[in-house]
């Protein structure tokens, strides 16, 4: 090791505080990059595992392929594994006690299929030939038909056809019947014998309203005939964007008519066939990565910039004893290498440890809520570690190289005296008289201190600005992610819907017998009535205004016809709902002045544009009236009914109410008001729906069906609700984890930067004390400096944050359409937090500086 390197190491040791501060800055930066990358990879891994557990592992599925086409799929270079599946059809379940599930649904898998589609065996073994079956447990528990291992079955298997229909019905289609009589038949029947070899848990992919209980047999590729058709579910070797085009080309070359993609799974790999989704994902990723990378570079650069003066003095001393430009440059670079070797490994370990601790706290919440079977685990990838290392090393190189270049242009004497860093011209340190008169001499001195060494002042302000931008950007990004997820989901907020297929109203006797069942935790009875209203053009939805501009014939006397859907809640449900949305419950029950809660915000999927849209259903205000008319009747004049006052506006739907589309409006009223708005004929045809939440949805469904009420439809959608609420929960965990992570790193960065800046001014502060500055005056000076730092950082940080937030909003707009709103609570939190953190850092550092001996501080050369 040559003398230059030895002197660099000695300089680092002598200036322990400066070295430690620089190392801490680099550690914080590396920890941030590592933690963010690990969080993203870990969250994606969780969602991938959860999706595979729910829906099976496959990426592409080719439907109805022949044996020759199957061979082409298996031989494709992109294929890793192929699961063969086939739906044979339905067979009548002899002795079944559930009239809503009169069939057995026979499905076949090969050995790979049992692995990929998560078939959970509860007893016995899986089928090994096409003469063996396993039966799902609900056949015994729900249909009350008992089978034993070894029993032989003779099934008459066919396809379901509705009367007059020409397409077979599948498991997603509920049973077709009217007045208790089936209106569907089994056709193309063939008889097949089976032996029961085991029992399985109810498959996750079997919908609750499916008309058949699943039983699974075995399909052997060797015995598939030339004219037989099967489905091929493919797991690919590599998941890459070209898989969609590759699958389409493979299907085209081999005359395969139908190709499906596991979009839910592929989304978590960052892929989508939809161009809008693809554009949104990559634009958001680019913006977020750019913000985090800039933040990381800034953290490391500031760590070096704060102590730039001391480093310049060391380089000047080297030059004074004959060091060349190359030797000075190598000295600085070597210093950066030493700091990098120490701080990068520690930063990576700190980032991984922080994420591990975060997941340790999060997992009990995830595991205990919404039936989630998977846990967050720390996923460390070579890519995330490589990104952290490369970014850190590159930034350290830039941060050390720039001072070396600067020092090479300055004479040795100037570098030692630091005359280029501190310039005391009158113009440079000039302050406003207003500052002195309003805040006193301490504030003026504090401001002059900042101006006389602008490099250090700018480094601290820049660090604050970066922290502000990081926090607000991540907060806005996570809020946008949650809102996008809210828009894309169906909004299922109940487990079971009960209604009559013939339009009959659910009476109190039936309702009480259902809601009193064990397991029912919440219920809501909704009565629906349709009316119309003519709405002035100025108040209609934006989408309708665009249509009207193109076609004025849609208006009549300057008004547009709206379909009004009136929903009546019982008194108990209405009272709770009114309280939740801030409406006056008594006003909603006043028959003299009919009032309603209006849902003025809706969301829907625009299939043509490929977007999820949130918009205003109609522009109105609380207290305004909407004049209702009767629904159109053939050969009848439209009549006015009544005026309804808008009691409250909301975007929150009561349990079980489905959103309306553009050109429609949902109103929620009391039963008394509905009776007043409807005539006798309409009251007789009011459709009622009972919505339930249950701790055991399948058991509750079975108990309702055992009531044996004719024409009673029971739809169990708990799987959809579970899936949607699970996604919301996991997104909330990801969002808050992300925000807490960035907040902690930003606070550490601000605290470190400010405390370091003040510590580097020991000699300056000692000089002020030596000429008579009191402890009280010193405290006032640091307080005013805190205010200057905070105000200056907010003046720059907030506008930059607004620009980045708008770019993120435009990226979301590729797939989701909703209004741009600033996160005012986050902004207010940032404003308060900046002054609190800056003040705390100043207070902490000031307390340490106060303890310094004036003479020792003035003599001190090393820090």
C-alpha cells in the first residue's frame, strides 16, 4: 500500500465523526434501495403463491385440443409442464337432498393436473385410471348422500341445455328452473362406471351456486383417442412479455381455436395482454424507480457533500507536499472504496432486517384475516442486491470524484484555508432588515450562517426536499394503487343473496327464519322500484354531456332522461346507513317532504376504452329536489309522481346494492317513502333481496335451502367477497408498509443530515460564544435556522412533489379514469413533520454542541 492510501486511511481515522456520518448516510441509502426492492419482490411472491393456491398454477390454457395438437403443445420449446384436464359433464345425483344441486359434475385430470390445480385429498388416494373417482366432501355434508371407498357408481353423464338453447351450460351457470320445475335437460348422455377411491376437500374454483358437486377422475394421455378433445394447461419455462404472441402463434400454426391466459397470476409477474394495463404498470414502475434512485443518489451525495470542506483541506495538504492530481484523485476514490466496503454490506443487511421485522409484525394480521393461507416471506433476489450495490458504488464514485476534480483546480494554499468555500462578501451574506426587526439579531446571524457556507446549506435543504418528495410520492402512489383496486373489483360486500325467482316479496316470517340462523352476523333487506327523471343538461354526467354534444336529439326540452333506481331499507338498516353517510334519519322518514340519500359517484368498466372509470352520476347538491316520473309503460302517458329532496350525497353503497351505470341514479329511501312513491300495481311487483354476512357461508346456504321454500334463489358469493377483501387487505399492508419504510428512512436522513451539519460548525459556534452569544441566544438562532430550513425545503419540495404526483396520476389514467385530487392529509402531515423533525434534530445537536469547550472547539482540526 503506497503512502497516499495510508494517509487516506489515517485521515478517515482522525476524522471519526465525519467518517461515521458519511458511512451512516451511505448505509441509509443502501438500506432504502434494498428494502424497497425486497418489499416489491416479496409482495409479488405472496400474491403469486396465493393465486396459485386459489386458482391453480398455469399460465396458458389451450381449450378443446386433439391428441395431435396436444403433442405440439408438449413439444413446444417454451413449455415446461402440461396438465391435461377434461370436463365430462353432469350426471343426476340419486338421493340428493339439495334441490339447487341435483347433479354430480365429472372432471378429469392427469397426474400433473392433480399437482397444478391444488386438489386437496382428505381420505383415500387419487384416481390412477379413468375408472376411478374421488368425491368432494359436500356430497355427504350438503346433499346427504353417503359414499364409501370401494363403492361402485354407474353414472349417466350428459351436457346441460336450457329449453330452446343450443349451447351447453357450464359450472358457472346456475340451475335453470321456474316455479320449482327444472327448465333444463341433460343431453348427449353416455353411461360410465366408476369406483370410489377417495374423498377431497371442496375445490376452491367451484362456485357456491354451481349446480353440480365436483367429482374427479383420471385422464390418461395414452388412451386419448384421435377424435377426443381435452384442455391443456401449460406452465411456461420463462415468464416474459412475448408469451402472448408466442401462444397465439402456436395456436394458429396448429389450428387451435381457443387460448386462455391466467391473467390474475400473470399480473403479479408484471405482464398483461392489455396494452393499457401494460403501459400503466411500466410507466408507474419507471416513475417510482426514478424517484427512489434519485433519492438514493441524493442521500449518498449529501453524506459526502456535508464534509466536503474538510476533505478539500486534506487534499490541499497533500498537494502542498508534492502530491500530483492523479494521487489526490486516487486518494479520494480510495476513501470512497473504504466507505463503500464498510457501508454497503451493512446497508443491505439493515434493509433486509428491517423488512424481516416488518413482515414479522404483518403476518399475524394477514393470517388471522380473510382466510389467507399464505405468509409474507423475505424474498432476496440477485437482481435486488445487484441494484443496491451498483447504485451505491456509482453514487459513491461520483460523490468522491467531484471533490477531487474541484480540489485539483484550487491551489494548495486556498484549499487549506478554504477560501473558495467561504466567501464573506457583503452581497453574499446580505439579509433583509425585516428579519432582524421581526425576529431579532439571532435570526439574522442564523441566516448569515446559512448564506456564508451555501454548499452545506444547500446540501441540508436538498436532503429535506428529497425526503418530502419521497414521502408524498409514495403516499400518492399507494393511494392510487388502492383506489385502482377499488375501481376494478365488483364491490361484493355480502356473502349470500336470497330472492324469489318469480318476483314475490320476502315476507317478515321468512326473513326472520333466515336471519335467525346460526352464523348470520349481518343482514340487509332491500326493496327495489324503478322510476324516471328528466335532468337538466347542465347537471348530467360528463360522459352524457359528450354524447349530447354529438347528438342533440338525445335531449328533450334541454333535459336528459335518467333511470332512477329506488332502494328501500328497513328502519334498522336505514338508521345505520344514514349514520354512516351523515344523513338525518328522521328527515328520511318524513312523508310530507320525501327525502333520499343519493349515490352521486359511480364506477364502471368501459369495455371499449379498456378502462375502469369513476365519475359523477349526476351533479346535484344537498337540499335540491329531483322530480320523479313513472317508468315508461307501453301506450301510456308519462306521469309525474313526486319531488324527492336530496338528503345526502355519498359514494358508499349499502350492503347488497349494485352500482348503476351512466344515465342512472341510485336513491336510498325508507320503506314509508317507497310506499308513498309507488302505486298499487308497482307495490305488488316490487322485487326484494335479502343480503347476508355469515361466519360459515356454506353452512348458512345449506340451512336456507333446507327450508324448502319454492322459487327461492340462493346465491352464495362469499368467494368473491373473500377474494376482493383479501386483495384490499394485502394492498393496505403493502401500502402502509411502504409508507412506514420510506418515512423511517426519510426521518433518519433528515436527522442525520441536520445533526451532522451542526456538528461540523463547532468552531463557528464556539467563535460566536467567544464574542458573547448566550445559551438562550444560541437556542433562538438554531430555532430560526430550523424555520429557514423547513420553509425553504417546503417551497421546493411541495411543487416538485405535485409534478411527480401528477405524472403518477397520468400513468394510472392509462387504465383507470378518476379525478386528480391532492392528498391534503399527507401534505399537512409533511408540513408538520418537517418542522418537528428539523426542530428535534437541531435541539439534539445543539445540546451536544453546548457541552463543547470553546477553546477546544476553536483549536479542533479534526472532527
